[in-house]
């Protein structure tokens, strides 16, 4: 449970307006009789942690927050909304309810959402916050979600297993997460039409496919070119033709590219031409390197250099550059070419790291110049001097 005195108006005002160092609060002690300094610190730190990730929660009065550790795995509003767009129906069971962000957005699409959370405090916080938001179609139950779903059927079951193991610490394999989804997948699929699973963005797709069964779709979701979630859509009756959908939310809009897993594709190769194209993080995670070349009619720089080139500029799911100069990677050529003090440096299929290159050639970070150190189609090392389009 939680301390109800945290909802006192003076306490809430203190939490939402606290700007000082929390270490001073820990030393000085709580100014409130019925609320400890530690309780105040938890609310202040957790609230600040979600300011950008969960702006609706941050802006709403009387919302209560769990410890920072419980917020690590919590979905952002943008990814939770995306998840909710993938499924629909009358009933959904969130068997790893947690702080309740996903359940909140699922409740916009379903008549009834069941929020199962085995942790009593987290369940109580979610129940309270749903009431603050006026959510009347979410049923919160302090139960083991896997056991709870065995008693009834749902249109959709959703799970986001904890990636912290009691003995192993932080884990990435599905079988090591809690609850263990692979061992219970048959029971889950017997109790729903669709099972939606969120996993670590670090999970290798091939490894996940080996651990799971009945996968229909995999969604790779990135925000501002950082992969945040892997979403697995499973159905009891599905074909072997798995759809991969890459999504990247940017300030300029949505980048997406879809393909079928294991569909044979062929890449073409070329030395650098007029334009350079860098795929976004979701596409890189998908491994669709040959597909990009074939689908978008672009040439790869090398089998292991995941950059693309063309003499024609086109809309691309990632970043596009004009190649200003191609510099062979030799001492003499580099010395004459490095006429700038700072640049944005990246490497692709190159034997030296960005840090080593910066130190070696005295290149500071920043500016409008973009340098790509690459291995080209003829296995030669070179530096591409580019400007962003």
C-alpha cells in the first residue's frame, strides 16, 4: 500500500515544486509529521524521471509514483499508444500490470482491461492513479497474472516480463525474465485470440523466435532513432510468414518499413556515388540490409557496411547526406583533407573506433560536417565527407 498522507494538498505542493538537491532533504528530514523524507524523495525523484517520458502523469495532480527502479521498464506514452493501436476487442488482460501505463492506453481501445499485478504496492498505486484519471473500465487485481488468466478467456493478453531476475540480476533472454513466457506460451494462447508481448530492445530477433512459437508479427519501435521496444504479436493459428514492421518516431514524423522475415532478397553494391543513406535504428535492428537495397533501388557500400548510396535523392527511412568528398584513408590524404576542427564522426565496418579516430586526427565533436569512416565495395578504407540533407 501507500501512505495516504502523500495526497495532502501541502505535501503535493511541496513535491511538485521541489527544486533543491534531494540529498539536502535526506539530511534535513521531512517537514511533514506523517510523511517521511524517504517517501518524499521517492515521489520527487520518480516524478522528475518521467517528465518527458510520461508528460500526462507528470502534469496531473495527485498522481503517485513507485521507486525509480519500477519506472525503468515502463513504456513511454508514445510507445504505449502505438501498442494500443495494434490490438482491439472487448477484453484485455495485462498480466504484468506494473505502473499501469500500458493498461491506461489499452483502456482507450477495449471495453474492459484487467490489470494484474502481484506487487501489492504497485497494484495500489495503479488503482489510485486510474481513479485520478477517471478510468472506470480498468479492473485492478493484486494477483499473479499467469494464474489469473487461466480462469477466463480474453480477446487479448498482454505481457511485459520483468527483465530483472531475483538471482541473475538484469537479464535479456525470455526464459530468464519473470514471468517465464516461453514455458507458459501454450496456456496463454489457449486463453486469448491474440497475445501481445513486449521484450527488451536488446533481445536478438532470431533468439526470440527460437524461444517463442506462433509469432505472426514483430514490431521494432524506435523513438528519435533509439530502439525502445520489440513487440511480438502471437496468434494460435498463424502462418509461417512472419511480418516485420520497423517504426521510428521522429520530430518530423513517422518512418516505417515493413517486410517478411526470411524472404530472400538481393543487394547490389557500388562505390560511393552522389548521395549517402543511413538507415534508422529500427531498420538496423531488423537486419533488413539486402531488402533495403532491393526495395529502394539503392546500392550498399559493402556487404558489412550498412550504408547505401545512389546518384538520385529519395525519401529514405533514416538520414540522407550529400557526399562532398571521398578521401582514401592514408596519412597524406587525410592530412590534406582535414581542414576543419570539428565534425560528427561515425564508423561502419571500420577497424578503428570513433574515439580513436577523434584522438588520432584531432577532430572535436559537433558542427555541420559529417564524417563516415567506411570500408567500400572494393575493400578499401576511406573517409566520406558529407553534409546532411
